[in-house]
C-alpha cells in the first residue's frame, strides 16, 4: 500500500518504534518524512537511477531516508558500520553515490573517508566540517509527493567475508510507485501478516533481510519494532513489551537465547508470537528443534539471497517431517549441478541453481556475474545442496568454505552444527588450515561459554564429542579458542579474519 494511503488510514498508529529508546513514528509522520526526503533528493539534482549511500546504525531516521530514496526512483546502498574505513570508502565510490548520508555516531569513521566524488554529504543528529544537517535540510522541504514519484531499489553489498564486497544490482521496477507490492504480497500470504501485526527486527537494517522485510511490513500497515542491537534477554523482553506477533532471526540469535538460564527464559510472556522467521545461515537441527519445543510450531525458515533470484521456504510442520531442509522453491525452479555443469540425481550434492527467478548482476564486476551463471542461464548464490524425492532442498555448505584434505571434499557446516550444540560452546568456526601431507586439515576455533574452561581438557572433550557423532574425517584435528568470533550480526562468520593467521605464507583456494 502507498505510504500516503496508510497515512490517511492510520494517521496516529505507530509505524515504527525503537525498542531501547522508545522513540516512535506514526504512519503520518513516516509518510511526511519520506516525502520530505524525496523532495530533498530531487532538490539536490538526483534523478531516477542515481545512487545514494547510507552509513548509519539502527536509528529512527534510517527507514524514512530509505523510503525517501525509494519514492524518488533511486538506488540506495545501506553500508555496514562494522566495515573498515577502506571498505566503506570503496563501497561509496564503487556504487557511484552522488549523496552520502550518515549519522553523528559514525564520525570516527566518516571523518577519515575521502568522499570527493560525492556531491553532497549529509549527517543525522549533528554535523562535522564538510557535512550538512539532514534535519535542517528536510525541514525546509514540503511534505508533498514529488511529481515523478517512482519505485527505487536497494543496491546492497555482500558482507565482505571473502574479500572486497560486491554490489548486487537489480533492475528498477517499472511503473508508478507502489511500495513494491510483489514482496509484501508474498510475505503476507506466506506468514499471515496483516495491518494488525507487530513485527520485530533485532538485526542491523543495513543488511538485506532486515531492511527488505521491515520496509515491506511498514508498506502493509504493520507496526515495526527495531532493536538498536541484539541482546538475547532484551529481545525476549521486547517481544513481551510490544506483544510482537512476527519476528525475524538468524541461527546465532537462537543459540544465544537458548544458552540463557532457564529461569531467565521463562520470565517472559511470548504468547503473542505467531510467526518467527529465520534465514541467513543454516540452522543446526538440534537448535531448531529446541526452538520449536520452546516457541511452538511458529518457526518458519527461508533460503534466499540479496540477489533476489529465488525464494525457498519451509514451515515448522514441513520441517518436522523433513528435518534439515530449507524448504521448497516458491518463485523459481531449482537445479542441482555438478562441477561439469550437469544436473545430478535425487540425494546427490552439487551447486544450487535457480531458474526463472529475478534478474541481477554484480555491479562493476562482469566476471563475478558470469561466474554466477550456468550455460542455460540459471543463476547461483554459490551454495552446495541436494534435493530429496519430494523436492525439498537441503543445504550442505558454501562452495567457498569447502576443505580439501587428501583429495576428499569436506564441508565444515556439519561439524559447526554439531559443535555449537555442546553445552560448553557459545560459537564455533571450522575451516581448513595447511597440512604438508594432505594439503589441508580441519581446524575448529571455539568461543566457549565460560573462558575459564579453556585448555587441553576442553579441546580434547570437544574432539571426542565430534568423533562420537560424525565421521572422523570431518572432525577437527586441533582446536583453538577465542573470546569472541568475528561474526556479522546477521549471522555470517568472517572466516577470512580467523584463517589469515593460519594461511600466512601459504596459498589457499578457500577464502
């Protein structure tokens, strides 16, 4: 539904609330702010198809800025504030942003950036030299629709887990602005979302899933609650406080909530929950089973990418009879393909390709775009998986994470999924490290629940735990410990950061 229609229908209803601060925007205020933002972008000379870059933490201003860009027919690139300065600078330059919007809280990063190619630099919450006040500029703009309102589109970058991030460019939708009805319609049909629902996102809005879903929810008249930062107990308290009906998570959030003491978990009333969606990374079977046991059969999973080339989904009921699956395709046909490009049979693993889904390309990277395509025109996100006889998809791992030890292909996801279920493990990364005889061997790096447990005794206990439950070739040969693993809030693990010290002076195909 168009923001102005929602503004007329629900003028005083809360459209957006910040969980920690209690700040709110009504649908009328959201509509007004996004119209002022679109007017500002036009006054700065931005035309349909131009780019805006946004570097902000989760803030009450974040979504009106995005909607302003969307209503102006612009590409908007939300950038992770967890990236290094050189990565931020690279993205702003690579996406060819004419306008850069940030917040006063990002000063330590932005004051070091070379943004000479940006025509305008704007700041929320205050200013530093070289930046103009966002609030001051939009206050001078009329709260009226621009004459040429049309659909814009996010152009987001990969998390940078395997080198410099790449922008995912999808074509701008044709026709008048309609909030991108296709996405909201699918979400509404699949998850039972209405204008009476309350949606919680505990993840950063610069990431594809939180941004896409939250914008879609608001476009349906759904009230949205945004956490500035995930905390397991605060998330439970937020569900109770706001009577949250729908929410979205990643498996690491499930793990951290399950690691809470039972007395803490049972303190909060979660009876309002109708649907808890999760994606971004494979969820270990025992973890998902525990979540269903705790929250009931409201756990829904999907598999998709920023690329928008396909959408696979599964309900709790379906998952309980197909444990480990991410579901069946809804918007494209699946193909499982071997190294030679040939389709494989039921139960055989290969690269997962989508046929008939949305079009995309990697911005300014023809080689990566080409590498993502099959000879028949299908596209892939680079994941490995297989189909069962009923057409349910099971993901094995990412192709780039594969360990080759003595000529044997090992996918570390199974080992990670097992180790994280151990009561003394908070988080885990498994990857290949150099081995003179076999090329690579399996290494596990563990974030323990209690740092006082660290030592040979725990390492041996965890290795034995693996050997008792999975093939020995998949088990770590050694275990190291870290106080915290470098994990993106969306659940993606920066294995590159961990692996660099092990591969210094060596070559590796695994990035």
